[in-house]
C-alpha cells in the first residue's frame, strides 16, 4: 500500500510506493522484447494489461481495433480504493496513498515517435486526456492532476511503446501551491496572471517564438532550464485542457506535431519529458482561496524538456539548473535557422 508523507525539512510531500520498485527499466524491457517477449501495450496483447478504463474504439472492449487506450498502471503510485484519512506519528504526518494512476497508450504503433503521428492521432490523444480528466474530477477527493510523458531511458521511461501517465493526487504539490500564491499576488497588483504577461511579452519580442498556430504559441522560455526546452501555451486564458474548444484542440494538436518535427530535425531521436501544468481538479483547504479566480488568471501550459544531458550534484543540491544553450538560439534553430 502506498503512503503520502510530509517532508518537514523541505515542506514537500513524498509518495512512498513500494509497488514501483518492481517496474521494469527501459533497458531490461527492450532486452526482453528483442528476445521475443511481448509488449503489453501493443495491439493484440490487450490480455497483458488490466481491463481498460476507456478506449477510443468502435468494437468490443479489451480487444484489438482501438486508437487510444487507457488502463490502470500495474506499478501504481496511488490507489483509488483507499480511505482518505491522515495519520500522525509525533511530529510526522502521513495519509494513505489515495489517488489514481493510469496509463494512456497513445497509439497502437510500437515505434511511432510523436512527430510521426498524424495530427488527428494527436487530437485523439488530447481528447482522451480530457475525457479522463473530466471523469477523475468527479471524485472530489482528487485535488490535483499530473499528466506527463517519459520518453527514453534518460527521461525515466520504463516502456518503449508510446504512452502517457496520469496521476491524480489528494493533495496540492507544494510548488503548485506556491505558484498559485505568487500568481494571485501578481493578479491583484496587475489585473493579469503571470503567464498571460509572459505570453504577451514573447509574442511582442518574437525572438524566442518557435511557432504560432491559431490561439496557441510555442516558444523557448526566457529562463529555460534545459537546451531546446519548449513551452506551448494558449493566447487566451484557459485554465485547463478541458476548457478548450474542439477547434482549439485541433490547433494545439497541429502545433505539437510541428514542434516535435522541428525538435527531431535538430536533435534526431532524443529522450524527453513532456508535462502539462493544469489548474487544480477540485477545491480543498489548500487551494480554495484561488479557485474562484482561475478562469481569470490561470493559463495552462505544456512543457517539452529534451534530456540531452544528465543532471549533476550542483543541480540536485541547489535545485538550480545550468543550461549550456541560450533559448534565443534554440528558438532560431527550431524555426529553421532564420
């Protein structure tokens, strides 16, 4: 059983999940597949996963013929079945690992990179994320949703087949709470959210813009922590992915594909993390003072972080990154060297 503990020194939550110890590494997984093992995420191997939670298909559940498929993570960090109650041991505080941990299998194709997907396939992937987000929101114990992709060994991937993970938490990560606090102070001073002004500034300066697509823009952040890091954000205030219209999702899908095509052209096959920053799923005592303002001052975004090199002791000890390539140069190269 997993448990969420509070680290009082760093004021951060830590998830203790013993089930995660037994998940395969990408290297051992690749070796088993090359020796004739079966990929549990490939079409035709549906029996190798738990029964699906959701799928885009026109036929019987848990069979071949799907476009996107969602299943529980066997090596889950959190469990939806647990009771939600806190526990104290002296000054230490913990609660059961209540939550959801799901795998979205992006495509039936085992070796398809993001830039090789058709735009409508990316759109199907995004729509599946929205459907799962709306469903998880119904459980009011779940407060924050993390959506992310780990691609490649250096990005922490355990499976080669393209997939995305969703982890819904009963608590607010401390960094997210601190951002909501800073964003509220900024809003009360300026009448705008932080990311609203960042996007406005990037669109005005142009030098870090990679591409624009309708109501969305992709740019290399001014203080990029990693070389070729790219942020995608709406030009309007959209607090979460599920607040986008169908047309906006189509625009975002095309923009994602164009960004990945540009990254692949510059970097070749590369390891990366992709993650969504979204408004909280539900309200609790940690975020209730911000919830009524999210539609006015919060703007969701997607970050693509290429893992070209490994972190060292300085980065881990100080939580300060050293980036060896200026974001202005990365944006210029991704635009095609303009």
